[in-house]
């Protein structure tokens, strides 16, 4: 095993296979390949490359003025690319507020929010909306389906703001609704769906723009 740095010995005949595995499966970079001559094995100097950080919160807080009381907290954490994270806490502890800040739906009152090496806290509302339409998929606690639109129209709605053609929007929407088992509900009004069906529509909508990150508020 390799921690930060180390040396591994590889079979000479399989070096190409192992080098690819080191790079792709173990996130290792081959720094130096020794000249092995006629030896049966060769040594490879490797360096462990840490996974990139997708989300970084640095003392982020949200201020609420309730009568004479100011509610706030400072939160710091990192979320790496490919990581699965659960946020837990009692009702009213601020989980949804935190999710809305993470999903570019709300702004923090202070601190630093870095998303893909960009300081989100400095962006305008239009810039946040543009990032959100391309990089974020959000599943709302109450689903937030529009009752004046069909199921298919609800799923494809985010693509309108990304200037995706109508044909491509419908293609993606139908594929996702088929994957969540709702291909027979394309033209239904959301009011006619069960709670579980509404949640599946919300899930399909969150994935329709092929986002980098999915944020799910009360996913269970």
C-alpha cells in the first residue's frame, strides 16, 4: 500500500496494465520509471494525489433577526469530488438553509464558499443562476413541482434556461422518467400523482441537466 509516497514493484510484462491501474483506479501518478534492463520486475516511484475538493465552506454563517435575537452559526467543512455526505440534525437546526446555500438558492451572511475553486460568495444572482443551471441538481423537500405544467414539462424546465432545444429537452426528460418508472405519466398534472411519484419526478428533474453535484433535501 502507498500512503503519501512510496515504491511498488511491478511485473515487467504487465507494466502497462499496472501503470494504467495506478493512474485511474488508485489516483496515483507515476513520477519515475527505473531502467530495469533484463530484470523480471521494475520499481515505480508513486505519489498519492488527493482527490479534488468540490465544495469548501470556511466559517460560513447565516444571520436571522428574530425579534431581539440574532441567530447565526459558523460552519467549516470540505466535500471532495465523488464523496457522499449526509447532513443530520433536529428539525429547525438549519439543514434546509445550509442546503439552499450549497445549491446557490440562498446566500450566506458571511464566510467563504468555494465551489470548484471559485468563490461563490462574490457572484451576482445572475451568475449564481447560470452556475446552478449547469452544475447543480436540487431535490426539494416539498418537491416544488409546478401544477400548471405536465410531468414532462416539470422535468425539462431547467433545460430551458440552458438554451437546450425542445427536441433534446423532451428526449432527456422521457429517458429520465422512464428510468424512474414514470413513462406512463408524461402528460399528467402533478396534482394527480402520489407522494412517491412526485418525489420521482423531482429526482428526474434534478438529473436532467447532467449536474456535477446533487443536493437532496430530506431524500428519504
